C-alpha cells in the first residue's frame, strides 16, 4: 500500500510544495474546494471532512482570509459559529485550480484505452469501498 501511495502521489504531484503549479498547498486547495462546494461551510465541518489538526486548519483559514480569498461571517443559525464563503477573488482562484486539475486528469488519462479507463475507475471505486469499511473514508 505504501508503495502504491508513493507511486500515485508522484504521478499527481502531491509531493510538490504547491499543487498544480499554484501558490497553494494541498490543504489550502482542499479548504477552498470544501468552501466552494458547501454554502454552509464552517471550520468545524471542514475539520471533520479533512481530519486535520484544528490549529493547522485555523492557520490555513486565516491565511486564506488575509489573501482575500475567503470571507468569514457569523452564522445566523449558531452565533458561536462562523460561515466561510469564497470572495470573488477566491472563486476566481478556485476556478483556475479546478480547471488545472481537470487538465491534469485529462493529461494523465490521455492515451489510455476506454477499457483501461473503465478498469481504472472501477478499481478506484473498489479501493474506496474496501477502505471505507475500515473507517478510512
């Protein structure tokens, strides 16, 4: 399993300090992704999804706020909580990252047969299913 993880992280470039030739770390990119996809995103929700240290996540969110990518407003439902949303600049940065990710995936699959792509996709679903049983997902 560790050999596969090393192989795969090298292929997708996760070992690089920044993802997709951007200024963002993998965690920062994932935080932007989670905020984009959840209109009710909070630090607690993101922490539960990503399973990262609370202090590290707090530092990451503060950095994204300082960069003008994320805005924080007090939740109407729970005054102890803050809702996180992408600013206009944050949406633009996220869209650029998302497009780069799409192009990277297309490049990775280019040259593979339809049969190989279907086998690969099925294998990925099977990995998720098997590891999900153990609580890893």
